[in-house]
């Protein structure tokens, strides 16, 4: 059977094959999103205006908001964040990732904004079992799919009570740096993180359906979410319900925004076109900013660093036919990318990222060869 050659055909096949109940896909220079399938298994038709749990696609939004503050003179990339986050003023660092929590040394350098943007603050997701990983689970600071139970200040205090896994600037660990970044935005602006993002980005861009929760009068636009367990789809959150209906205790800037395809495409277009941050900051954001010696094999999933770099909130393809592409995924089943020629890709589904979704993600990424490039800008 031939491979689909259009975004709609690709997503339609995935729905017909039972990979996903439905989704929204967009691909091109100024693409119109296309809805396929259903909002839930056996549910009403998927709609372009469906509000998806975009999870770690939140990181790019937070990074852009931080860079806008830099351009406004509120802080610099290499300024210690302890000015606003005094909990991080004197962190201790484990002598080895698997060491006991008491086996520490002082941090050699303060944690800076650049460290947060590049996931090199020294704190982050621990993949292997260790005393630090267990302590993060016990303090409700461990990375995972569950919604937050702590408020922002309590989460920061709990995280700051634990040692760093490595020296700031010398190790890459996923996730938690962007939680710290969101709290930094909140303290600089004097508002909740979500309020700052709304004022800085969402309202000016007309992203009226993007935020940290879905208002009850829009809950009918929230699809169900699923995970693959043993080849079967198992419900995680019901359509029009779950913990994202109503305000959360903590605006988690490392992974809890909800958004629509039209909203996120508008954000990507204006960012790509240099309308949100200056060209130099956009260049840094979309290129590898992590030192080679910080890319340890145990820092993330096997093989991640073989063809990938990390900018500010996004991964960057280092080689191959898509070299220079930047973007990222959300664990609940979403993905975006921006190519050097300006092509935008966006895929929003309700099934958690994993082997079940991999062929669909790979297929939509490979469709970009059929797109026409933007004229020179």
C-alpha cells in the first residue's frame, strides 16, 4: 500500500487503522488545520477548534516569554536567577547522579536564565532509580503525567531542598528548568505565570483558547485522552472533563498549557517571522546551545543526542534531510516543528507519545518535501 502524500490522508489512515480516534493536522508555510476522526472513541466528530493538552509544547511558549523580558531589559541571559528565586541562592550538587543525598559539594556557578532555557540548571528528570529520584517522587516534584498537587512556591521550596544532579551549565536534564522558568516569570511580573503569558503573548496574538485550564463553558471542546497499554487504548481523561477543567494549583510552565491548532499556528507563524523576539534571540532559540560535554548518554532517552541538539525550549535536528528543523512534542500526543525554509508542522492527537504514535509522527514530518518554500524575507 502506498504511503499517504497529504496531511489529511496521513491522519485519515491513522484514524482508519485505529492508531488514534482523531486529531488535527497542519503542514505548510501558512497552513490551515484539518480535523479528522472523533473527539473520543465513539464520540462526536473532531473539530479544528478542539482544545488539546499540549504539555511540553508549553516550553517554547515559556522560553519566548522569557526572551521578551530580556529584550525589555528586565534581566539578562547570564544573570543569576536567585535574584528572584532566593531558594536557589546556594544549591548543593551531588558528587554523582546515583550518590546519596548527603554526598554533595557546593555549586561552582549560580544558576542563570541561560541554564533554565537550555535545561542545564542541574535539576531535572531522573530516568534511573536513585536516591534523588526517590526523593523527587516523595516530594511531589518528580516529572510525570499527573497534574500538579503543590502550589508554585511549595513546589519550588520542595525542589530547592534537594541537591542538583550536576553542576549548573555542565549537565543537561529535561523538564524541571522550565518549571523554574515559569516561576521566575511570575515573580518578575508580579502575577501568576498564566496571567503573564496572557498579557505578553496570548491577548496580543488573539490566542483566546490557550491557557492553563479550560473554562467550563468551553469544556465540550476538550477531547478525551488515551494511552496505549498492551496494544489497547486506555482512557486517561474523559472528553469535556478531567483536571484541566478549572484553574490548577500551579501554572506549570514545563508542561500544562492547553491550546488549539489555530492558536498555536498563529504563535509559530509570528515567532518564525521575527515578530515576537529579535532575530538574534530567534537564532539562539532555534540552534543547539548545549555544550558537547553536557550531553551525557544517561541524561535522556537512548540515542537522543546522536542526531539532536537543544536550543531554548526546543530540540534541533543536527543532521540528515531535516537538518536545522526545530520543534518539540507534548507527551499527551502532540508535536510541532519549524523548518529552515519556513515550513510549519503541527499535529495534535489524544494518544500519549510512544511506539503506537511513532509512525504517524514520522510520516507527517516526512511530508514536508512536498511543500513550497517561503519567498526570501
